[in-house]
C-alpha cells in the first residue's frame, strides 16, 4: 500500500495530530511538499500533503482561510500540515473551521518535528511500496512463467487472473476467444470481439481500454506478436486500473504470450514443411508413407474422411483460364509460406488463417499448405475447418454482390476462388484433389467464391457451357444453318431444335413446329447437307444439342 495520511499520523516519530478531516485519512499521499506561498496551487499536481508555517498567510482571517483551503482542495491536495510554534503557537480556529468545511484533512505538526522528517517518511514509504511492487512483480513473473511452461496459455491466464484479482482472456488472430480464466470470463470476453478486431487493424504493439466506471469492469486489450499485424490479443478485466504490481504481472503475461506466439510461428513453419511432404505423398499415391511421416501431427486427420480445399486469388484463376503456364499439382511447385506479418493482399493466406483458427478452437487437425499462388487444405469432413471455410466464402460472396450492386470494385480480400472436393480417404486423395480443382474451375467460370464438387454432381451441367471457348465452338457449328435461315429459305435451326428435343420423333416434332412431317424430313436432310454430318450419329446429335443450349438467345 502507498503511504496515506493515516500511516503518517500513526508514525511514532512524527507526532502528528489530526485537527480536521478525520474521515479522509485513508487517502494515498503521492508526495510531501513545503510551500509558504499564499497561493501554491500553480505548483501542485494533486495528491500532495502540503506543509506550511503560514509565514505569508493571515491564518486568523476567516475569509482568507476559506479561499486558501478551497483552492487547495480543488487542486487535489490531500492534506495540509501546519507547523505550530513557528509563526503561530496554535492552529488558528479560522483555518480549522475552513478545513472542516471543505473536508480537507488538517494535521498539526509539533515544533520538534521538522518538515524534512515528514518528507523523508513519505519518500521512504513510497520507495518501500515500489520495492514491494517490484518484488511482487518478479514473483508474479516467476509464477506466470511456471504456469506457461507447465500448463500453457490456459495456466498462464489462470495465474494472471489471480494476480490482478480479475479475469483474462486470449484471442486468436481472427478475434475469437481461445482461452479464458476463470471459465465464466469466456462469455464476457466474447462480447469484446469487435474491439479486438479494431485493435488488430492497428500496427503492433497496440493497446486500448474498454469500459470504465459506468461498466461492469475495466478491460485492457493488448496485441501480441512482433509482426506488423498482431497474431493474437490479450484481454485483462479488473474492477479498477491495475496497480504497480498488477501492471508488472500484465506486462509479464504479454511478454510470455508473445514469446509463445513467436515460438508457435517457428513450429508452424516446421509443421507446414511436414504437411507439404504429407500432401505430396498422398497425391503420389503413397498413403502409408504419408501416414508414417504425419505421425501424431496429422495422423488423426488421415484416419477419418477428409475434404480437400483448393483456393487461389481470382487474378491467378483468370491467368490459368487464359492459358498462362502454371503447375497443376502442389508436388510440382515450390512452397511459398504466407507472410508472417499479416494476410493483406493475400486472400488464400486469409482463408488459411480462418480454417486454422477454427480447427484450433475445435481441437481438430487441419493441414494447410500454401503452394505458390494457391492454397491446398486437408480438413476433416463435417469438421469446424470446413464449416468455417463455407461461412467465410458466404461472407465474401455477400460482400462481392453488394459491391457489384453499388458499382464498386470488390476489396482485395474478396478476390478469392475456392473449390471443395467430396469426402475422401487417403487412398483417394488424388481423386479428391482433381474434384477440388474441377470445382475451383467451375467457381472461376461462374464468378462464384466457392463451389463444392457435390454441387456439380447434383446440379445441371448447362452453366458450364457459359465458357467463351464453348460458345465460340457453338457459334461456328451453327453459323451455316443461321446463314441459310437468314435468306428466308427455311427455319432449319428451329426445326433442328424441335427434332432433337423430341428425340427424333418426326410426328411429335412436326406438330410442335406446325408443319407436315415430310417438310420436317426435308429440312433435316438440308441440315445434313449443309453441315456435312449425319444426324444418325449420336455424337453429332449431342454436339448440336449442346451447341443450341450454349448459344445465347437459343
């Protein structure tokens, strides 16, 4: 505890007597200051015990004392020490009355007690308090370090909550609560997610204070990590602002959690290299070797059905669609790790952060491998990582639609294309990867953020015909028939569509067109003559039908 007026009064060597303000002696004293000025307020900071002999004061004048005491109380002076036997044998009643009226503690200082003795007592008490705080801080640091080494972040948070007599919570890079102590604090911490996200947008290290006297508690938020973008955040909730010892504990926790975060980054890089090797073995058809290399790190993931997610930037997808050279499998490219400083301008890295955070919270394994301009993820079917990917894609899809509706260009983070395979096992990893790539290709063609392979199997293939190359083929195949119809010598395109839709049934197709079946037979012979192809060939009929479907306006 810092020195208080009460501790000074009880100091046996000072012999101080309380003459007013007996109920306010528990106020901390920040310093003891001597002044004989009629108005010392300009030189006060607040929290001082002012010592005076009233050398330049008319201490017997009631109005003068009321103004003097009122000024001191307004400036935050916590007490007035008046020396007797110097200029006044006793404390004038005018000063006593003024002090009582303002509630300002008034201490009588005997002549044999020099002011310097009071200053030394205050200074010694402050130094002792600082020493106790530093000692307590080192003890807290040792305890926090012990808990961090034995029980990890959860143990550290529990020790920190005990040290500050409050609660503590740890957030991951996405702003989700990873751990909290005590257990009930998780609900309180979850309500601060928006504040954590705002903190995350500021360069690290950053901190902010949420709440205060009108709230249930005062919460300090601190970013964690040494990179430009914080990798995690710490929340500390207390009833009031932490004292010196508590502040030491908070700073120790920040340092330990930052160290843990940076160590986790190195471990994550090593895990990623192992994950890359596991993925290459799976795609090379060596599931047993992949399982051996994965060991306990990814072994659980390979024991259950998983899905493969392939994601890349829309710009990279456009380049692939344009035929620019690009390796088609992860095994053929070099690994590029996402920036440790953040995921700005790197949508696949942002998705990796989302799925990895979700998997960590759920306690499930996930394998995320950045490969060049692409991200490949193996995640448990029906697990938290796959669900998080779907939610994230849906959020980006909504944002993209809103931007398009407003005529704006989508933000960089929304330029993501994702393909998701059907559930598979280690022996079918190559098939699953091809499925994910096929879904990615469809997402690219449709202008979608995410497409699942199962949606392709359950849906129509007609949207696939929207590709420019397919339409160019369709236009070329049907151009001669359209040129014939443009001369007014018949309606071969409409007749062909009716005949194909009726599976070659002459009477039904003729009825649809409102012509005689012999007329329709003549038109189909003209189609064969113009195209130079036989309608008896099922491949020809298939190509013509798809061409009619792919051509806009038909």
